[in-house]
C-alpha cells in the first residue's frame, strides 16, 4: 500500500468527525436530536457552504482512497460509488431533489460494500464476521433510530462511525 493512501485512511476519521464538530460549533442552533446533519448545509444557512464543502472534500478523498483499495481488491466498486454519492450530497443541498437520493445511496452503497467484503473474507478470517454481521445490524439500528429521534443526525453519525471504522480497518489490514 502506498504510504499516502495509508495516511489518508488513518486521517479520514479525524477529518470526518473533526469537520462535523467544527460545523456543529459554527451552527449553535443545530441539535443532534432534532436536525439532520444536512441541515447545516441548507441554502437557507448563511454558512451552509462550510458543511457542504466538508462533504465534497470527504467525497473526493474517499473516492481516491476507494479507487486505491479497489485496485488492491480490498473493496468492491460500491465503495468508490458510495463516495461519489457523498460528494454529490455536498453539491446538492437538502432543498434540491437529488440530495435525499444521494444521501441514502451513500449509506446503502457503503454498507453493501462492507457486507460483501465481509462475506468474501469470512472463510479466511473469522474476524470478518464483525463486518458481515455489523453492516446489516448497524443499518437496522440506524433505521430504528430514525423513529426514536426527530432528526436524522444521530442515525447518520452511527453510520458514519461504522463506515470510518471500516476505512481504518482497511488501512490497518493492508499494512499487516
């Protein structure tokens, strides 16, 4: 694995959650229980570009990481496609029709990639069971949490945490 790809994979969660933390800090009206993360990128928000720029940056970096992992057969084509969806979530704020499609596509594509990769690896590594079972379980927890909270931020963060754990796992697994 190229050194810069390893650095990118390990840095990705810090950029993701650091960026989200900064966006929340800059939007004191934001509530984890009453809003979706995308509310911070609304065209009605004078600083919506901050959050949307984060999504575009994460999508681009995730796409680069995903293509490198695809070359090494560590992910399926669904991973880079999911990252393109994330990029497009940042390009189309929530007021535009494609936003919801790309937001949902991001999670579905990444969770499907994790599931398929877990399935492929489970025969060789029993630890892959975490990813095989984790992807549908975490997705179902996310769906359940949409009924518990008025907003989508908490379910979105649960999904983001799982996806970032996968990225770190890919980085460390390749390094071994």
